[in-house]
C-alpha cells in the first residue's frame, strides 16, 4: 500500500520565498537513472546528465539556492530554496547531446505530468523553476530517452495513458478540496457530520455533485472510518473522470485517504510537547490534585477526552510519573474522569487547532478596542510629576477617546518581562481610570486607588476593563469584542481585564478575543458567569493567540461547591501559544442543556482549586479556527 503526502496547498502562492521539497518520478517507475550496488546509488549516463542539470539550475538562476538532492534508480528528490533576488545567468551547455538536427527533443505535450511539482500552478516561483528544470532535463536527454525506451515511449503518450493520468490528477484535486473543507471544519462529511455512523460511500447522497475542472470532473465522498479496519478520524474517497462523471467516460481513477484531524473534540488539550520548552504541552494539575503522595486538596472532575503532552500532579518537576502524575491504564488518567470508556492520551494523535485572528478582526459581529480612529499608542511613560490619584503621562491625547477610556484600567508593565505572571498582575500593578482631566491635552487622568509616587517614569498600558454594571442579572449581552489593532500603528496588542472587585460580572452569548492577555481579578464572593442561552452561531468565549488567560484569584470563603459556583464559564477557553490558568472553574448549570459545556485549550494548562469540565460539541466554535489534517495513508483503489 503506498503512502503519499499531498504537497500542493490550495490558494498557496508558490512564488513565495522558502524551501520546497519536490519529487519527480519516472513514468511506470522504470529504472532509468542507474542501480543501487552495495547499498550505494551508481549513476548511469542518464543519471549523470540529471546531476549536471541540477547543478546548472543553481548557477543559472540567482534566486535559486540548491539544498539537498538525491537521485534514485526511478525517481529523484530535491529540496530547493527560492530566495528572490532576480536575474539569470548564461544558458546551459549540454554535456551529452545529439548533434543531428533531425533528432529533436520531445515537445511539451509529450512530457508526463509532474504531479508533486505543482507545475500546473502559476508559472512563477517554485512552479517556474520546476517547469524549467523538467523541460531542460528532457531536452538534454532528448533522443537518448527515446532510444532507451522507444517502444514504451509510444505507449506512454498514448491517449489512453494520458487520460488515465488526467483522471488521477482530477482525483487528487478532489481530495485536496476535501482536505481544505476538513481544515475549516473538522466535522465536515459529505453524508452527514462527525457524529454520523455512516462508514461507506455506497449511497448517492454520500457523494458531492460532480465538480468540473478541465479536462474532466471529480466527485468526493468524505465519511467516518470503519472501526478496527481504517485509521484516523475521517476517510476521503475521491474519483477523477475524463471527460465527465457519467458513462461512457474514457478514464476513471479512485483514491482513498485516511486522515487524522486537529479538532476541538477534546475537553482539554495542550500544545504538542517541545523538548526545548518545558512549558509546551504541560498539563499541571498538582494544585488541584487529590491523589497520594500529595495530601488531598480539591476535587477535579473531567467529562471528556484529554490530550496532553505531559502530566504533573505532585509538583516535583518530574513529569509523567505513573501512579503519581497520572493513574495507570487502562482506566482514566485522572481521577473522577467519568468518560466511558476512558480516552485520555499522553501521546499526541491530533494537531493543535490554530486560531485565525483575521476572521474575528474582520467579522462585523465584533467591535474593536481601542476604536479604529485612535492614532495614539496604548503605551506611554508615566511622568515623575504623578502623585496621589493623579496619573500623568508624557504623550498627548493618551487618555482621550471621547470618554471611552473612563472606567478602563491602566497596567504598570515596567516589570512585565518577569516570569511571574501572577506578580505582574498583583494589586500594585494596575489601577482604574475614574476620570479624565480636561485641559491637559489628554495627558492626565484620575485613578483609583492612589498611586502616590510609585509609578514615576514607569511604562504603563491601557487595558480594556469589564466590570459590574447594575442592575443584574445581565451585564454584557451579545458583547463580542476584539482587543488589539491589526491595521493601526502597524499592529498593537491589547489586554482585557474582567474585574470582579466591585460586584458580579455576567456575559450572555458573548465572546472576548484578545491579541494580548485576558485577566480575571477578584478574590471575593463575586460571581463570574459566562453562558449561552440563544440559538445561532457559537463563538469562543475567551480566546487569544499569543497571550495568557489567567484567573489566579480564588473565590472567597465557603464550601467547595459555593466557591466553584462563582466561576461558571461555558464554551471554549483558548490560547494557542500562551498559558491558561484557572483557580476554580466549572461549566454552567443553567441554559440549554447542550450548551452547559466547556473546553480548555492552551500551550500550557494549570488547574487550581475545584475544577469541573464537561465536553460538548454544541459549544465548539463554528469558524475562526484552522485545523491541520495529517495524512495517515494514501491508496489508489
């Protein structure tokens, strides 16, 4: 069974600078370039010509850098770097070429398709280089190839063989379309969704309607794998037809691909482990651990699959200790994980989904903070004349925005480079803007509590603040905010603060997306509730690409049940390259049953206090994430 990776990406600009891996195969896998003797490749005359042609390519084009190159008996692999600097050099000198003018090289219509070279794309960049290499290669070989395989050559360019190759190209195009759909929606299936039990492509509704791409059509079936027979999360069956998908057709080829998906199907997932970064892939539940040898602290209950690179439960700095950091198989890896059967994993089988920040920034459902009209940075230096409750900066119009900065927060980030995120957000490092003074060109604001002289000459940053807005029960309804500025001042990150110090804060059918950190502050008895009640599109509840999501403060006194009820969050909590830290967290107990669910995804995840997680596909965001399918197996049927 052949294994084959797709290297052609839909809508990818192959003129982009970068490294490209290319494989070129001899038709029908004939050994034309030499033989392997004593474990070494010995080139014949044709192989030597190809070697010379490769070296000439790097000399001919200044923007081509040759990396690795190997010739095998019936194929060759190259890694080529496009580094656009422009220009070309002299034409090649043939090493061995016929002098008889009557012996012409094959025309382009006789050159077999180079599927893995993407030569059918725009004739520039890597596509142009591959095309030039292939045309030059076959021109140099000329009558030599015809002489070696004159009988086979005639059959290779026969109409039947050409149509068959075209049908295979069409089948591959169909498979690429299916992979693109899966990258946008891991639950995409042609006959249902990822909850479907359909594992065959026998019914007509299982197939998409024929799609026309010159010189023919393709049809696709994407289904669930047959349990115990096929691997992966989805199976793609694609058929290519020339010239149409109805009989009589001249040629039909079918391929099947078993695909593993990155998706939001786990209740908790970390990034892939990185040997150079101890924080990547770590699930640290030592602060909530109630298993020996650590004394019982809190209850942790997880209903759903966990995918973590490393486990830490005893805070000894050594991960993945059987019976200490996780429970022995075949049971669940964590206590009170009531998934049946248990499906937690310490090794990764799915890629981490990537958030497409542009899709939220450009989504009209989201408002931007700060306003797009603001042309002043969110950062400034505090003046040494600041005193008491008067915060003064050295930047004009820093606090001006039509009053929108009143009740926002200001964060002292002078020490923000420290490793201790909790210390960076302690009470000494942030204040609330209670009033903006007029007549000082936006340089002065009144803050609470007083700063006295503690912030003189420090670097400060404005922060979007959410706070108690009476009367209850709903403070923020359908509030969807994007904090950060992709297109203003060359792009600028912004933090969000959910401040519970003044009272309960509730979000309904809302979504907070930040290019910086998302911080939850307030150690009292105030409640944070984030829930879904309405039908329609689900957006991530809390999400950032590079920032952290941090809730260090534990709720106030009371029973464990009362304390965890003060932190009810539904939906997705997500940081692609940052830490997620929660001290008490649970899924909501009100609202539609299918939406009383929560998920946590992060580069590193730390859980403290009592934790209750419950997976549900109904709260997985629709859109805004890129899933990266990986091919487990490619087979032509």
